[in-house]
């Protein structure tokens, strides 16, 4: 069975490989998120970030994982349709205005955010903000030049 695996071209952050987000549609049933997280856990793949949008019949789950390649293979093996895209993960530190500054930099570059959410891990003990914008390469560049640390997959994977 062919998997609807829509991949964007990888974007290299200043420090390494891009962070990949996998998105899965789950049936809107009690326990479906737990079953997905348990499947990943049973294969030693940690959920580092998660966003969920619920509708009447389906739930869209966006995942940042410790091993996105392994998860992709697992999803193919189990017949779980998914999509894959590069996202930016920005470290917010030092002031309560950093989110405002981050969003202001993206606005100045005229980059529209398609979605965003916080991550559950904090490798540097600072909040992490995951986002997807229209042009990821420009997003990495303008945030990096604005003094933000843009993480790569190696910063999150353990």
C-alpha cells in the first residue's frame, strides 16, 4: 500500500540537519493517542513535542520525535499514513519578551506562520517553540541573524 508521505526538501539549520515533524491522522476515539504514543515508546522513540487538532471524525497529531527516520519506517511497516515536513525549533531565553521578538522578526521578513506549538523537552532548560512558516530557509536565516538559537535534530535526539 502506498503511503501518502509528502516530504519537503530538507532545510539545514546553522548547526546541522533540520527537525522533521511527522503528522498522523488518528480516528477520533478514546485511547487512539495513547496507542500511537505507546507504539512509539515500544520502539524506543520518544515524543519530544506534540500538537493535536481535533475534529468530529479525525484528529491531526503533529509529532516531533527523537528518531523521525525510525518512526517513518515504523509507520510504513504498520500501515499508518503520515506526512513529513521540516519545521523550525527556536530556543526562547533570557526575557519574557522573546516570543514577541521571535514573532516580530518573522513578521519583518513577511513570513506567515502556518502552525506553532511548544515542545515538551528543554535541552538547554529554556522554552522551545516549534513553528512552520512558508519559507523555512528564510525563517532559519532571519531568526539566526536576530540572535535566536535555531535547533537541529541532533540538539533534540538523545
